[in-house]
C-alpha cells in the first residue's frame, strides 16, 4: 500500500511538474516574443529618413540599435521586394516578397514574423515597416526557441523532481499511516468481531458490509458451537462407545466411552488388534466381541466410503446371562441325571424279575426316593425361576409378623437335633416388598440354620429397625462354613457336602434365591461364620 501510494503520488507530481514546465515555458516564450516585438517597435523609432538606403545606412542604424540586424528593402511590385541594404550581409539582392513580415508590411503597413533566418542561420524575430510606397525597413533580433527554453529549464525540473521524490517518500511514510489508520482500525475491529465504524464517509459502505458479514459469521459460529455442543453432549452421554476411524486407522472422532474402552489417549492413535483391523479391511459390516478389563463388548463395525464407524456396546450382562443360562442348564442336567440313572437302573432290574423280595423292596424304595428328589428339584427350579422377574409390583408390608410366622412354622424341624430357637423381633416393622419374598428368605435362612446345626444347638432370629436400615439376622451354633467356601455358597447348585446334602435333600438353590431377591430389592446380604462353631446370615434392608 505504502509503495503504491508512493508511486502514485510520485507519478502525479512528476506529471504535474512536466505539464507545469511545458505551460510555463510556453507562457514565458510568448512573453519574450511580445517583449521583443515592443523592443523592435522602439528600435524602429530610431530610424530616420536621412539614412542612406543601402548597406552603409543599414549598418549605421544597426550600430544605434545595439547590433540588431537591419535590412532595407525596395518594393518594385508585390512579387518583387529586393534587399538593397543589410547590416550583416553585404552581397544580398534577394527577393523577399514571400516573407510573411514583408507581405504584411506591404498590405498593412507593418508585419512581424518569427523564424530561422536562412541567411544567418539563427532564430530571429522580424519587424518590417513600410516607410514609403517603395521602401520597407526591417529590423530583426535573435530570440530563443521554446524548445531551447524548455531545454534550459531541465536542471530546474530535475531539482524539483528530486524535492518531489523526498516529499513523496515522506507522504508515503507518514501520510499513508495517517490516512490508513482508520482502515487499519477497521481491519482490527473486524478481526475481533467488534462493531466497525468508518472515519471517512467513503468507508461507510465497507463498514456496513463488514458489520453485516461479521454478524452473519458470528451467528454461524454460534450455530456451529451450539451444534458441536449438542453433538458432544449426545456423543459423551451415550451409553455406547462410538469412534470414527480413517482408512489408515487414525481416530477422527471418538466419545468418552470409546476413549476409555479403546484407551485412546492423545485423541489420534489407537491400538487395534489384527482381527479388528482385518474385519474393517474386509469392507463389510461386521460384529466382533472383545473382553476388555473383565467386561464384554460388541464392536459393531460399519464401513463407510472413507471411514470406519465402530459402535461399542457393553454386552457383559447379556454374555453373563448367556453363561449363567448355560451353567444353569448344565447344573440342572447334572442334578437330574443322578436320580434318573438310579431310577432307570432299578427299574431295569425289576423288569428282569431277578430280584429277591428284600432287594425288590429296596429297589422300589430307591425309585420312590429318587422320584421325590427329582420332583423336589423341579419344584426348586420353578421356585428359583419365579424370582427372575424384577419389575413386579411391591407393597408396604408388615415383615415382623411374616418373619415370625414363617420361622415358627419351621419349628417342627427342631426336634431331630433337639434345637432351641430364640426370637428378638421388633413389632410392626414395615417395608416395601412382597410377602413371598420375605417368606422365601426366612424359610431358607431358618431351615439352613436347622439343617446345618448340631445336637442341642441354638438358633437366634432377630429383626431390628435402625435409622436407615432394617436388619434381619439368623444366627446358629451349627457346623459353620470354611472361609474359602463363604463366597461360593450363594452360587446356584453349590452345596458344600454332597453326602450331607443327600440326606437333607438340598440342591444348593436356597441361598441363590435369597441372593437373587436381595439383588432385586437392592438389599445387602452378609455372612459371618466360624467353622465348627456356627454362622450368622444378615440381610440389610434399605428403608
Ligand atoms: P441347600 O439346599 O444345599 O441347603 P443352600 O443354597 O441353602 O442349599 O446352601 C448352600 C450350602 O451352604 C449348603 O449346602 C451348606 O453347605 C451351606 N450352608 C448354608 N447355610 C448354612 C448354615 N447355616 N450353616 C452351615 N452351612 C450352611
């Protein structure tokens, strides 16, 4: 800008100087001609008729006129005007009838002309005066040509140009800064999205456009920010992990869940095993399962034209359910297999009619016993499965009376081992639940305390209400549980002593049901046990 400003101002002033020089040279030249003409008139007044009309007379007059050239001409007719005397040339008898000043002098009485003299080779200004009908006196003095005048003014022009150069440099240094300051301020304000004001009226339309554009850009940026916020909100609040990868497996976009699953640290690089990479490179949508940090994830890979989209879903629950279902089926099959093998074996023996009466009787007892066991197993499984439904309606129920009644109904079992039971149950404690759940928990815990007790042992059943919790406890002075078994006793079909279990008809589903109910109700179950001394089962119910 400064450079351009410098060049423009330099060109303008340069042209100005040249034009001024030309005009002033012309004016000066015209002035000089006019002044010379006046001088010639004054000179002509010096002419006196007594002078001889020849070279001598011409020289004599010339001497009086500071050496101005004097020519005397004799008019013969209009086409013949002959030089008869000249102060500078002696042998001239030329016809001057074609000279402008001579023609004018013949016609008007006087005439002027400016031209190069052929005879003396100089630029002269001529003044001719017709003195008589036959005579013309002509005086001429040299004059400068306009070109010469211009030529002579070139050094002056150059000095002016030099000054011009310095002035232009100053203008471009300071004036441009001064002039452009408002423009620079507008640019700065515009860059900072501030309102732009124009100092010069000429800049107002630009300021208007900038303000309008800035407003539009601001609105667009706000929109983009808002969209980005929403996008981030959706992405980062998604339960699933989502990542978009370029074809060379660089991360283009990823949400927080994907970052933690795939351990994306610098938001760009990612570790993918070969199987995942191959699945993507195949170019088909696919699902791959991965176990990361004890959790199971399904990686749904969608192949776009220039990116891969991976949706990561936590399928731990589904996978666990699948595993649990498979375990359950395996356990049920196993539990059923034992009595069925027995029943089948004895039934085949009976069919062969090879058994004596005593053995036949025993075979029938075994078949009946194992059929009962099978039937009990089926009842237990049905009972266990009935607690699968989590979204069942619950009521405010009096658990004090339910627990008391259920425990008392089991007292018949105390006789075998001569057990005593003690109750410490606060009255009328209410909680949101279902009666059958409380009955199930009480039945399992109290019947276990009876089953796994010792001769003359005791059982303590208590229900206490605290600020935030209600604690139901069943304590016994029985066999106790080894420390390493404690974590396993809540697993389905887990029984500690199979031979003992056989006698008591346990399938290892009782505590599994208690655990499932507690999970559904978001209650906690705790066990304390000392092997050989007794156990305590505590259900902590949230009010
Ligand atoms: P079961 O039908 O075998 O009683 P449970 O699920 O009720 O099944 O119990 C699982 C196992 O936990 C039992 O086999 C038993 O060995 C152990 N157990 C449960 N309660 C007690 C207790 N009060 N004292 C000692 N062992 C217990």
